[in-house]
């Protein structure tokens, strides 16, 4: 027991060291030097240096704030305000940054969009303490049920078996209640009986106005008054479809986004295939009438178990899919049904256990001839956007202290750049050769590994500096003093 506790303690210490140690930077990391030129045309000469500094800090430092990043640099020391100006004043366009990022990814065969790729839509909370950030809102955290101050980031994410990365993204803005009221009142009568809510229950007044907006959002002048997350998702997909008219990738999303209007927009307006996720209380129309989906799934399960007992054909047939190079097995029901509010859909109900003892998961698709292996494979590619939200936060997605909304958007865009560079590194033989020559490591493929490898390469770059200083007669103290000052300051 004592040895086990000792091992656990050592592992925890190693984790804390890795988490908190700050490597002072004497030069930009090799990964940044390798990829930064692809972004040079976007910035002025001075802003480009700040861009290199910022993305270097996002990769190497555990403190992703402007102050934390600025303290890393030993010999390239500048005032913190220079990095601040990159986010608040530099005239570069976020769209240009995003296009340069995607153009870089398209240069490498491993990160190019492929015809078997999948787009996913999801959002994540960027939680902060206090309401002093522009456009922050008091929202219910779906994982805890508690209210938190957060920005809500809507992402359109790409995934295939080789890679994944964010394609487009936008921060949701909370309702401007006064502007919404004025806009609605110009063409839609508001109930006099609701006016008292303005002062007596402002949140109920806001909810009432949003309800009126939802019922009339088919009118263009009403839709323009507020952008819900669903509308943001539609716009992100519209922009992607316009840029890729010949690439009809399927779109996958969870139950929150599986709304009739959103599905119709994908099917009729963009003419894209989709795979959505149904809830237990959705209804399927059978010959006997409407039935809750959880009850229908239970009926199929009992039918399947009875068939297995008598040696008949299974209701849930075994299928195998390939996902990220691995085989996965499911037990699947697939048929075309009418789903309430959605119309005719291809319905797939899956179990992971052969005895179907686990809970069912239910998907729909607008492609009525698709079979369960294809629909299941597409649905499986929803997971990488969840991983990006977690790993992106490790790269600083929610670790900003700037308060200006444009600066926050730029920070998020720069984190997307960092994540994409780490993805590109997995498929870039030229960069891998440089790392292999220096570090003599087996270069595996995860984003987390390439972040650690970049930290290791930055640490390695200190060795030649120290060696050269000693060779030229400098004392070890003289060499180490600026490094230690940078380390302690960070």
C-alpha cells in the first residue's frame, strides 16, 4: 500500500510539474517558425511578430493570458501592450486569418477535406467569473444545472479518419431586449397583458419576446433582430457550402440541434445530407398510431430477445464500422419511418452490447436509402468536436482576460490556428524530420503529444545557448540569470 501511495504521489508531482513549469523562450518554437510564414500576408510587420509571439505562448505556456505569454520571452522582450494591440487594434481581419489557416490545412494530403469527411455542429461554454466581459451571459451549464457566466461558442467542425479541426465558428450574443422589443413592435402587436413583466419579471419579459421572435422568424425583418445558435449554425453552414459547392458532406449534430426547422434548412435550402439525434420523448408514427421513441425502442428490444430465444432473425443486426482506423461493432435497427414534426426519415436505433442490455441511441437521416453502417459511421464523427472543445481549452480557448468582444473573437481565432498547426504537424514529413533530428523521439499523432513535443523542443533550444555561452567564457550564472528571471516572472 505504501509503495502504491508513493507511486501515486510521484505521478501527481510529475503532473503538477508538467502543468505549471514555464519554459522561457529564447526563440520561436520550430513549429511556429515552420508555419508562421503562411500567415505573414495578413499582418503588418510588427503585428506579425506579435502573432508569432502569441501562438508560441498558446502552445508552450500553461498561462494563456496576454501577461503570461508576454513573460515567456527572454531576449525578445516587449511591453505587454504590444500583444494587447494584436487583439484590440491590429487591422487584420479574422476571416483572412481563418482562410489562411484552412488554406494551410488544404496543402497537406492528410488534412485536406475528403469526400468521406463529416461536418459537425456543436457549441461550448467558455466560462468566466463575473459579468465584466462584453456580451457575456448568465447561462445554465447543461453538465451541472448551475448558472455560470459564459460566452457560448458555436463551432462547425470537420472530421475524417485521419484528422479533424474547426472550420468556422462564431460567438453567440445574448438578446438585446430593448432592440428586440422595438423591432418586434414595429410590425407585430405585443400583448398589453405582458407589459408589466418588464419591471416585475424581466427574465419572463425576455422569454416572451424571444417566443414572439421564434414564431415570426420566418419573416426576414424579424429574423434579422436576433441570431439564435440555430441561425448561427445555418449561417456557418451556408458560408461553408458557398465555398465548397461540389463537396456535399453530411452534417451531424446532437439532440439540441435536431430541430425540424434546422433539418429542413439543411435538406431543402443547402441540400446537404444530415444525421440528427432523437430524444426519448420524440414520437414515431406506426400503423397503430404515434408512439414515444423510447417505448418503440423497448418494443423492438423485446421482439429481438424473443427472436434470439427461438433462433429467429435478429431485430438488431450486427454491423461493423471503421472509425479513426479502428473497427467498432454495433447492433442496429434501420428502417424508414415518419417522425413527428420531421416527416419521413431514415431511423437508426443502435446498441453496443450483443444482448442489447445497454440503452439505445436513436438517429435520423434525410437520406432514405442509407443503411445503418453509413449512418452510424457519420454519427460517430460527431465526437471529435467534443474533443476539440476539451483540447482547445487546454490550448487556451477559454483562458482570455481581454474584455472587448472583438479581442475575444480574435483570441478564439488564434487558438483555432494553434489547434490546426498541431493537427498539420501530424501529417507534415518536413516538420517531423526537423523534430526527429533534434529530439530523437518516436513522433506519435495526438494534438497533446505535439504540444508536449513543441515544449520539449523549446527546452532543447536552451542547451545550445548555454553551451555556446560557456564556450565563450561566460559564467553559468551570467547565462542563467535572464532565463531564471523569465521563468520566475512567468
